[in-house]
C-alpha cells in the first residue's frame, strides 16, 4: 500500500498539531506577561485559583478511579476472548485500547487545568486592558481564551494521528498489501475508540460536577437578596468567580475535547468503508481516503489561530461583530484547505464533491455559531418578546423562555441536516464508490475545523465575566468609562459563549449519530441500515435514557444550589434590611471560603453514580444484544446502531433547545438589571434561575451521556461481532 504515503500525511497532521501547541504556548506567555492588577484583585484571583485547583484535583481523583476500573474491565473482557481463541482478538489490541483510554483522560484533564489557570490569570490583564480601550481588552481576552482552545484541538488531533501512524508502522504497514492494510485499519478502529472513551468518561465526571458547581454558585449568589452578584460583600462572590471558570470554562473545554476525540473516531470509521472498496485500485493513495479528514482538521487548527488573532473590535463596535469576523476568517481558510488537501491527496480524483461537502460543513458551522444571536440580541424580536413577558410575571417568563428554546433549536438543526444531506447526495452521485461515506466524513471534519476558534469564543465568556467582577476591586474599575468597557466586554463574552454552546451541542450530537451509523456498517454494507421495529425500540430506549440521565443531573444540581443558597442567606440573615436590601457595616467581610467549600462538596454528590451509569448502560445493552442474537449477528449491530443514533438525536434536540432557552432567559435578566427591583425584574431573576438549570445542567448532561453511549459502544462492538 505504500508506507510513505500514509506516514507523509500523518507527519503533516502532526506538524500542524505541533504548530497549534506552539501558538498556544506563545499566546500563554503573551497573556501572562500582561496579568497585572492591584493587591486586592490579585488576592481574590489567587484565592479563586487555589479553589479551582483543589476542585479539579478532587474531580481528577474521582475520574482516575473510574478510569482504572474501566481499564481493568476492558483488559479482563479482552482476556476472556483471547483465552477462548476468538478470531481477531489479542492482548496487544487490549493494551492499545487501555493506553488510549489513559491518554484521552490525561489530555482532557490537562485541557481543563489549562483553561482554568490561563482564564483566571487573564482576568487581571483584561481588567487593565479595559482602562486603555475596548479593542485591546477584546483582543487580550480572545487570545488568552485561545490558549486552551488551540492546545485542546491540537493535542486531540495529534493523539489520533499519532496512534494511527504508530499502529500502522508497528503493524508492518511497510510491506502490507490491500488485504493486510484493511486489516491494520480494522485493528486501529478497535483500539482508537479507547481514546474517545477515556476522554468522555473524564468529561462526564469533571463536566457534570463543574456544571453543578456553576449552577449552585449562580443560584447561591441570588440568596444575597438586594446585593448584586458582583458586590464584594456578597458571600458568593469568589465562589461565583470560581464557578465561571470551572463551570463554564472547564465544562466547555472537557466537553469539546471529548467531542473532538469521538468525532475523529467516527470519521475514521466512516472512511474505512471507501478504503476497503478502493484499497486494491488506488494503492498507497487509498490511505488518503482515511487521512483526508485528519489533514482538514490539522488545517483547521492553524485557521482557528488566525481567526482568534483577528478577533478585535472598535471602541463603539459590538463584540459579536468581532466573533463573526474571526469565524469567517477561519472558515475561508478552512475552505481553501479542503480544496488544497483534496487535490494533493486524491490527485484530482472526483475532488469536486469533496470540496462541496467541505463547503457544506463550513457553512453549517457559521450558521450554527451565529444563530444564538437571534435569541440574545435586543435588536431582534425574540428577546423583545421575552422582555415583554417579564412584565407579566414569572409563569409567562418561563413559558416564553421555553418557547424560544424550541424555536431557537430550529435553525441549527436545519443547517446541520442540510449539510449532512448535501454531503451525502454529493458523495452518492460521485464516481467514487463509497463516496457518500467519505463526503459525510469530510463534511464533519470541515464542521469541526473551526472548533478551536469556537471553543476559544466560549472560553472568552468566563474571562470577560470575571474581569467585570474583579474590576469592582480595582480603583480604575470604578471609573464610568472603564466600567462601560468592562460591561461591553462581558456582553461580548456572553454572546460568544452562547455561540460556543450551540456549536458544540450540534457537533457533539452529530459525532454521536455518525458513530452510530459507523457501527451499523459492521453488520451491513452501508452505514445507513434499514432499521427494523426492534431496532427502533432499542433506539427509543437510548433516547429515553439520555433524557432520564439529564433529569437526574438536574436533581443533583438543584440540591447543590439549595444548599449554597441557604448558606449565603444564613450569612446575611442577622443584618437589618431597608427596602429588602441588607444594611451591612463597612467592616463586614463575608466568609467566601465556606461557600466555596460547600459548593464544591455538594456538586460532587451523585456524579459518581451518573458516571458509572454512562459506562454500564451501553455495555449492558451490548451484552443483552449478544445474549439475544448470538455472536456475529447483523441484527445486533443494527440494534446497537439504532441505540446510539437515537441517543445522539435526543441529545441534539435537548442540547439545542435548552441552550437556546438558557441564552434567551439569561439575556432577559441582563437587560432587566438596570431597571432594578419590580415585577419584571423578579420574573427575570426567576427566568435566569430556570435557564441556569436548563443550559447549565440539563444540556451538558444530555450531551455527555450521549457521547458516553457512543464511545462505549464503539469500544464494545467488537465483542458483539466476535464469533
């Protein structure tokens, strides 16, 4: 098959990934040099950093224990098949899978730590930058946010490419013929899902506990009735600061990392179909069918870096214009990369349909990333309607927010469906057999290509919000002009965060669905099997489990929020009130530490059980299907594919709906704050609380469980097909 072909392509991907890591390092150094502030601001940020580090260390231990158990189960299961002399199994593959799980988990935790450290330190730099101008503050926040985003994207892409290259090289790819090369790819597809599973299991533990922490501190801050969440006398101030970074920054980072790993495995599984069909006729160039999506992802890392560099605004401009400019810049570069990579790797063989599929993916990412603006921008009708509802009361506000959530999910779903259908039809009409699978993989890779930019946009939110909070402690932060810039920067961070959440909700669910279709290809000639009634029943079970899992996560978050709220209320209970506002002496210093420790303790409860279920349920489905159908049955893989596909579909709609409702309700609260107390403001607060539970707990849980189902199914499906 030609060793030099595949290794050249892998080397290009690894080089691009290295460039991404290098750029992340340079941006990190540039950011830290500018991280200066007053003694009081540094003290608060240092306290928040220590609290966040302690939280991540504790969650890392829980994730580590679960990971060790999962690795032992994997090795034991492989060992049983080896002892039975089952064809296609060996301890080498088990060790590759176990190593992949450890690497995936380590990279996910590293991304979470980096996002927290850089995000909190960048807060001080953003505060100082707002004194000079809004453009510099936006640029600093965007570049600081890009550190963890570029590192996560580069390391996930590099890990997948490195594993694939090593397994090919050590498996004797230099002298492999078409049959042996296909066998090597099949072996890689058994081991590579371990990377996704390790990452997803870690993301479930860390992400769900981070979400619960953020919800509990956000709701707890409202327990200080009459005090703004940014008021230094609010006992939840530092806890809320930590919650912004571990609840938004960490949660978005681990969710994105798990999504990228799963999406990479799904694209490789899809491209295996045309590879098997054309391995004998294309020779070494057949590997281009597998490595093309990886090359596109590598190009996307550099393109996203350029997009982050162009994210700046004017003194009177809107921050969301800067995000749009950066995303368009990255998208145009990706589109050029798709055309160039296709011409290089396939030597002009039906390149047009691949460019069309890539264009569909890029266009979908732009539409999905920008659609939340319709929900959060006051110039558009939806937010105006919601603000009118706040004047009616809490019930009308909640109902309108939920309605806007359903409406807000429509555009991203249509854009996503249009991109995938267009790619499928282009590939189906191409002269390349298996072109439909290759086109869908190309569309997904192009959709993912700007993921580093959109993750950076999501991480901009915590930096901007923290800057506004800590600015209260800075002498310059009290100046009207500086505060105006800080508020505008925070507005931009909020809008960017809504875009990021919508994008990763759509991409994560798409990766889950395509992973399910790839599973279906093991039992049928096409990854689009005709589902029978039993398959639809199993699939409905997958969708129901995603929703039930998410509802349980909300229960745990609500319990944590209640405990935090009661503690904040307790600290302020003994002071007199005037017009509902506590009258606090100048010497009053709230006990920040108690709230931090309580929120951290409560947010962990229940997460271990949910994390275990995310692994046990899909494995149990595989065992039940094997018991029902026996080994090697096409019906069993079809049922498992249905289970994963409909779980992904449930996560798609649940994630987009709840994220859209959350963005709208939060925007209404932000618009209502200047009006102060009153019926409308009380309704906006109630809507904000509802939105926190929807977007901060339900949506992350649905997305996490769906990805866990897909990753565990990909790891377990060889046991289903083994005879």
